[in-house]
């Protein structure tokens, strides 16, 4: 593959495993490398499709403006290019907002939905955090140093105090491919004024809203807001970990996601969306 033309944008894609398709949508500024602790676990049960959002990792950066609906269209276009009619969708942080938009606009394409450590709108503190990082990058701040400086927002206090646990995470965040400052700013611009709040009731897919108990960037109240607005949502709070729980405590995260998706195999009638009834 691994570059696919989607609506005129070259998106970097990795497609592995077999089974029901699972589309992974990553968050702000991050590449698909962030799924490092999920790939083997997910690909053992699913056809796992991970990709770099526009401007991230090895994907191209189209001209601005970028919007959340446009990034949701990128994801649907990727499914089209791969010949996938319907998939489970997992979005983390900004990826969770893209996943919400995808499920609202394209309900027939989503079997089951996981919205993890995400939000329906950036509240003032989150908005200030995003705009500060945008400003810092455009002023020439080193991407690796800027990423490491945000770790107190991303990791739990227990991990930040534990040098042995922290060291590999420092290496992980420090070595990832980083977006250009302009591309990062375009992603921030797409989400700081955006909201799905008044449309979440339109999500038809069975939805797991996943929160981490020590997430200070997207605290539990934001997940509760999403879960309360989606008719078929279930809220699950992981007992440890911060915003980056998927790399901090990956076994906990993976177990919760896979258990939710496994319910679709046990009860195919619970797939949601606009699928026709089983015969």
C-alpha cells in the first residue's frame, strides 16, 4: 500500500490482521506510530486499519482550511479505497471527535464506535492549552521538546513519579515523527471552535465512551457529556492512567476496547448504523 490517494490527498495507511474491520483514528499531532501498543492485540482479532491523519506522520498536507468534517471525509474515503463498506471505528482524543463526526454523517459505515479520552467541544482550559501549543509551534518551538513538555497533561501522576515506567515513554514521545508547525496549527484550527454537542443524539452505532481516571486534558466530565447525549452509549472509566493511557497502561485500554467489540460477535443484531435487518 502504504500511501493511498483519498480525495486527492496522499494518506499513509497500514492494514494488517484479519477479521471484522477496525479503523483507528489518532489524535492531534500524532502519527499512527502512537498505536504501537495496540497493533498486535487488535490485529489478532480484527483487520486493523491505522492511518496518519492529513498532515501527520507520512500523510500529505493539503491546503487549509482543515475541518473536522473534512477529516471525517478522509476516513470514509479511506474505507472506500480499501473496499470496506462497514467498520468498527476507534478514535482517540481529536480522533474521537473525528469519529463522532463520521458516525453522525455516515451512520451506515459504522458498526460499533469507541470514543476514547475525547470531547464534544473544547472547553476553555482545553482551548487555551491547544492555542498555546499552536502559538509555540508557530514561534519555532522544537517539536520534540514541546511534546515532552506536555507529558504532565498526558500521563498519570503515578507514572510521572516512576522513573522506570517513565523512561520508555519519554523515548516513545521523543522519537515519534512530528508534524510541521503549519500542519499542527491547521489541526488545532479545525477543532478549537468545533462542536458535536447538539448532534450527538444522531449517533446510531452502539458506542463505548472510554475515559481514564487521571486524565487532566480531557477529564471525566467531558466523557460523561458525550455518553449522556448518545442514545446507545456506555461509559467506562479505566481506573488508572492519564490522557495517554493507551501507551501508559495499554493492556487495560486494549482489554476494554476488545471486550466491547467482541460483543458484536456475540450479538450481531447490536451492530447499529443503518444496516439492513438480518434474514
